[in-house]
């Protein structure tokens, strides 16, 4: 397809960058997911559909935008905002440290994004520097809602999910709520300020 470029390959499909046909000045990212591969992986298709549902409830300048979904007999096509820039992991590798002012700007944006998620009943559950993009105009985008859940009432989550270096103790204990996202943001802040993870050691137990 003209003006289309492959930008990523995953276990279940590929990601392409292309131009919006109605507005050629606007670039979008299209995830092309193979239904057969998803169905072979236990609950993988359910996870994708749940992520689409969650993204459809969110609309915030610091969260990657979801536009629409198409599907046919073989593939699911997710049309999303194309975020031009680098994730925070790459930014830290290249820049090492950030000024206090820049840290405050990034964290303000991230807390605003998470407040929007939580107000819509969404817990992200995998906040980490690899899932935070810094765009070419230096704004923040929170991405990857594959582990996210919609929380109802006072429901807690009992499965261990996320990336271990960013997990709150309650997650490792198998009983967490939305406050786990705030813990993860604290870990992100520590890494941005110091260039290091705040904790080291081994997990001896993942159950109460």
C-alpha cells in the first residue's frame, strides 16, 4: 500500500505506519493482528478485545488515541494514533538525567493520564518507562493497555500482572486496587531522577 511502512512485528501480527486517507497530513498506526494466532494462544483474543473496549472509553491528550477497529475473517485491524518519538527507556539511555522542571512536567502529565483512567474505572497495571512515550514535540503518551482492567465498585484484582520492578507489594501479594498504578508512577519518578531502579533483590513469594 502506498505511503505505508512496516514499523513493528510481534507474536500475533504487525504494526504499520500510514497516512489518513481523509487527512493526508495525519499519520496513524495500524496493528494488524492474526485471529488464528490469537485463538491458538489461550485467551489472547479476549485480551485484545478487552483492550479495545478500554481504549474506546479513554480520551486524554497524554494517552495514545484509539480511532477504530476493522476485522475480516482472518485479521483484526486496530487504527491508532502514530506516536512519533521514543519511549522513556530510550530517552534515559540517550540523555541519562532530566532537569527537575522537566521531571515535574512529565510526571504532571502522567498523573493526569492516570487520573483520567481511574475516573473511568480503568487500572493500567503495567506502567513502566517502556510504556511511556515522549513525542517529537516533547509531550507524554501512555501506551500499551494490554494488561489493563475495568474495575467495578470495590473490586480488587488477585492475579499477579505487570512488570516486577514496578509492582506494588499488594500486587505481589495477589490483592491490589488502583493504588498500584500510583506505586508504579513512583518507581518511574525514581528512575527518571536517578537513572536506577529503586529496588533490588529476589521475590521470595507471590502469594499472601
